[in-house]
């Protein structure tokens, strides 16, 4: 048993199957080896065949195995023999039980069959007796049955004839009682007889019946077109008309035209705003909405009836139903082109979605939900773009409106009013836009809920594009960019040749405000209420990039401020050019007073200061520090050689001293002249003064002066030193530039003999006293 337990279960099952197969095999020689098989092909596996040769097997085993292998094979064969004996014993026991059970079953069947043959013979006799009696009854009743059937056929024929004669009266009763179904049934039942004998025997009956059927057909057509009839009644009327061979296709066309006219009468394409925002007069707020809902319900019921009546009309009705959202959104887009509040848009979308759901329940094959979602996608995106366009127009209007009013106005608060109005338009307008968009997201409407992520992306992208367009628009208003065809409407208020410097200054400060105040506040609102989105894909990056916007407007503010300085400097340069190109400096007379161009220059600087005070904040007061220098201009104002030259009467000595002053410049410390312009009053006015003095120096270098002309320049510059010391923040640089003007005039002078300091002081004081006398009356 120990050896048997080591044999795998699969091998035991296989061996059992082989035993059973060999025991029940019908051909015991099927697995035997042919007797003529050559011994050279014998193997150790032939032990399981019927042609097994023990001697041959032993010879083969001795040839192929050693002693240990033969001992091992001996143990295996002993175990196999023991297993085979056990299996055969179990097989005999199992078959013995089956044979005993089969023997018992055969004995019981033999006992039950005893006596059955006698019973079968008796049953056969009774069946033969019944058959003979049945044949006798059929023979005796055959003639009577034939007669009865003949009479029955005659009776049915007479009934049909009577029915034909009574048909006109029956149809009249049906018309009176409106039992049109019975009438059609009677008439269709009589149609075969009328076709066969209607022109001869039953001619009058046929004519009267056809007249009655004509009346019934008219009534049925009326029921089909009657809106008061139920859908079932109208469908039944169409079915009856079909049974009467009436051309129902004409009815189908007429009914469909009626549905089309019904839809046209709804006037969806010109629908006014919902009662929530439109002025409805004395009409209750819900009256218009209720009337529209009732009309749509009536239309849906008509569509339902048409579909029930005409079963193959789904495609035709689908095309008709798809016009409902199309007409709705055409009206919505017309309102969006105007300035539409978000509450009005939500109310319109709610009505559209209600109508679509109602029609979708009647005609789901039309796919109105998908069509509406696509149209809503376009409409809401158009609304978002429209709100940003109107916001840009409002800001443009605030700037252009006040900018146009500034012409001819000298009040200091005009520019300030422009700036404040523009700031309010940017911030408050942006907050109003965000509030409208937030209302779209907060609405519990399925149509908007599915577009939530898209709306968030559109809002973020919209602000990014809005600020880009706002920057471009500022460039148009400042004259730094020419308008394209689509931007002409924005540029109507201000012409390129009439750009006001004050407006450019407002744009510069407004750009700073956008960078420092508007963009951070809008960013906070977007982060709190419009975070998420992501439908545009992460690979495209964020839709709203405030850092990029801030960089753009920071650069724009610097460019506008520089543009303002250039405009103001160019205007002063015109005055300077006229001053130096008009007189003949070689024949200039001896100076008696400060020239009037100095008054014009100071007057222009005064108006600039007044502009700057109304717009720009004050900066930190500081003096010029040479350690901050980044320029390359060299100061010569403290040159003692040059000062000595100015007081020497000898012309030759003055020229030699002039050469010495140029050499001294090479060893002087460098001084900063032009620094970065800041958004402060002092920085801007200082830069303008520096540029004007630099222009003055260049104009001086282009002229040739006699002694009187040089002294006139000296007097004017000396007066400017006195008046400009409190105007510019960088006093050292201004003094340096004024000295450079005198040096340039001396270089271009034929006889550079300066005025004595006492004379300069006397003429300067006289000019100041005259200015003080005129100031109370001015």
C-alpha cells in the first residue's frame, strides 16, 4: 500500500480508464502489435500490449539497463502488479453490484407484463365496435346534413342582400350618432358586392352609400384638423380615412404646414426679454411667461398628435423641432450684441431649456438637448466676449469723454477727473463683469452647470485678452499706434494730430494703477470665484497670467510717461527754435532786460507743473548725489580758469582760457544728467527741464554771436538759474546744463566778454520785481 500511495492520482485514473477500456473493448486486438512486427522495433513499452513476449522483453531490458536499473524496475513492476490486483478486485465488486441490480429489474418487468396481451385484445374489439356504429350514423344523416348546409348558405346570402339594401339607412344613423368607425366598417364590408354588382342590381344602394360616405369623409377631415379633438380621436379619424382609400398624404402635408405656421406664430426669433427685466406695463410678471409656456405645450401636443397619426414622420418632425432652439438662440444673440445683464441671459436660457425639455419628451429622436448645448456653448461664449467688449468701450468712453472736455479748460481738476473716472471704469467695471459671470456659475440650471468649466476658462482668457486690448487701446489714444480697421470705432473720439499731453499723462498713471491695483484685485476675485476650469488643457498653460499683464502695463506706464515728456519737450523746443533762428545774433544789440522767451519757457513749465500736480504723486525730495552717476557728461561750472576768463577784458586771453577749460573738463568728476524717470512730479519736471536745457545748448551751438548776443544769453541763463532752482529736483545737474549753455555761447561768440555780476544781478532783480507786479493782475 505504501508504494500505491506514492503513485500520483492522475496515473491511477489513467490506469483505471485503460483497464475498463480493455475490458469493454469490442476489438481486443485493436491495441496489439502485429505479429509480423520486427523485433528490432520492440521497446520496453510493449509490456502493455497483447503481443507481449517475455523473453524478448527480458533480453531488451538486460541490454538497456544495468544491475541497479533492473533492481529498480523489479520494485516498480512488483508495485504495479499489486496495484493491478487491487484495481481488478474493485472492478469485479462494482460490476457485481450492477449485475445484481439489473437482474432484479428484469424480474419485475416480467411480472408486470403478464396479462397485458389479453387487455390489448379487448381494447381492439371495443374500438372496432365504435367505428362501425359511427359509420352507420354518418350514413343515415348525410342527406339531411347536405340540405341544412344548403339552407344555411341561402340564409347568409339573403342576409347580405338585406344588409346591402339597409346600408344607406345604417350609414345615415351612424352619421347622426357620429359612429364613424361603424359606418366605415359597414361600407368596407359592402365594397366587394358593390364592385361586383354595383352597376346593376345594387346601383341605387351604391349611390346612396357613396353620398353618405362623402359626408362621413368630410366630418373625418374636420376632426383631423380640429385642435379641440383628442389625439386618439384625430388618429382614429386618419385611420378611417385610410380605410376609405382617401389620399391621406394631402392631409399630412396640410397638417405639417399648420405646425410650421404655429411655430412661426410663436415669434421665437423676435422674443422680447423675459419679464424679469423687460417692461411689461400693467401685465403681471408671470403672464408673458405663462402664455409662452402654454403656446409651447400646445405645440408639443400638436407634434405628439402628428407623430401618433403619421408613424413615419419622425425625421420631418425632428427638423421642425430643431428650429425651436435655433430661433431662440438667434433672439438671444441679438440681445447679447446689446448690453445684456446676466440675469436676463439666465432667464432666457431657462426658458429655452424648459422648452427643449418639453419637446424632448415628445420627440427624443430630434436630439434637441445636444443641439441646445452646442448653441448655448456659442451663446455664453459670445456673451462673455461681449461683456469684455462693452467694458473696453466703457473705459474708452470715460477717457475720451473727459479727454475731449479738457480742450480749452485750464482747471487743475480736469485731468484728475479724467483719471478718477478712468480708474472707476476699470475697477468697478471689472467687478461688475465678474459679478455677472459669477451669477452664471451660481445658477442652478443644468444648461449652465455643464458649461461651468468652460465659463471659468472663458472668463480667465477673456481678462487676459481684455488687458491686452486695453493696452493696445491706450497706445491708440496716445498716438503711439495707428488704428487698424476693426479699431476705428475706438479712435473716433481723439484724432492723431490733436493728442493732448495731459491725456498721455493720464494714460501713464492709469497704466500704473492697472498694474498695482486693478490686476491684483481682479486676480483675487478670479482665485476666489473662478478657480478650476481646465477644459482648455494643461499643456496650454494657465488662461490668466497676472504677472504678464503687470509687466505689460509697467512697461506701458514708462513708455507713456516718456512720451508725455517728449511731447512737452518738443513743444518747448519749438519756442526755443523760434527764439534762436529769428534774430541776427551777429548784429544783436546790447541787452537791456531778460528776453520774453524766458517768460514763455517759464510759463510752459508752470503749466506742466500744474498738470503733474493734478495727476502724479509727490516724490521724496533729495539733492543730486554724484555717487549715483551713470552718465558721461562732465561738469565745468566750477572751473576757476573759466571764471577768470569771464571777467578778463582781453579777448585773446579769453580764448586761451577757453582752451584751458576744455582741457580741465577731461579731469573733472563725472556727473549724472539723465536718470531713469519715475512716476513722481519732481522726476518728470526735472527730466523735462534737463531736456529743454540740453535743447537750448544745441540751439546755441548752431548760432554765431557777437558780444551783445553772448551777453543776452548770459543774462537769460542767469535769470533761469534764479527761477529754476526750486523747480527741478536735481539742482546740480540743472546748474551744470545752464553753465554748459553759457560755455557753448562763449565758444560760438566772436568777442566773448561777459557782463559784470553786478549788472546781471540788477537786471535779474528788475525782471523779478516786474513779474511780482504783474502776478496779482494775471
